[in-house]
C-alpha cells in the first residue's frame, strides 16, 4: 500500500431525487454522478442507480436514488460534496482514524462557514423579495378592492335611481280632475 492510498478517503453517498417522468430521474442521477466525478479531488469509484418507483402518497410522482462510492483527497472535499449535492446519507468507509492538522481543520471550518454565509445571504434576499412582493400584492389588492367598492356604490346608486323610476311608473296616478264651475258661478261671471 503506497502512502498516497493511505491519504485517500473512501466514502459512500446516497443521493435521492423525486419528480416525473421516471426517465427524467434516471437522467438527473446520471448527471449528478458525472458532476460529482468532475469535482476537484474526487473520483467516483462505484455507482448503483435504482429504478424509479411510484410514490404511495402521490402515484404520479416517482422517487429514485443512487449509491455513489467516492475516493477523496481530503475531508474538505467530502464537506464540499455534502453542501453542493445534499446527499441523504454519507458514510466514511476508510480510513478508520483521521490525522487532521490545524490547517486542515481551518480549511474545513472556513469552507463550512463560507457555504453557510452564502445560504444565509440567499435566504435574506428571498425574504426581502418576498416582503416586497407581499407589499405589492397588498397594494394591488387594496386598489382592486377600492375599485370594486366604487363600482358597487355606483351600481347601488344606479339601482336606487332605477328603483325610484320604476316606483313612479308603478304608482297609480290620481286622475286629474278638472274643476268645473257650477252653473250658478258661471252665470255670475257671464253677467258681470
């Protein structure tokens, strides 16, 4: 066994995917395995893809996974793979014990911190954008509500006007009585 083999870290990762159609899942897992193999300090030594299976809760969705055996130059490479590909399971097969120097720990923790800050920044941006969209939606809905209220008030006014016109039409009119002068009054007027 050479000194290079002792330095190598062997690990197994399980990467899960779900979605549809089932062919897409297999293609996606192949692409993930290829991308993992192209990472610096990582060699894919073994891969096993499981055929997609329909989910019990949602039969139109499928799930699948791949078991990926990797050989890594250092523990930092494994940390990067974990953050980048978010495997469902990771197992370090060998070596049994690690000798990690201060600089090795520093590299590992700095990479961890850098990734966490990146995710936090994304989360903050998304929260801010969400607040902006909510405020815009409230404004739009508020304006729409005002428009609807104005339209409703306008329709109610028209309805009242129409109703009063209908009431006038429907009310029976009192017949106009022409005042006629009685015969005595007419004579008086004529005589005068």
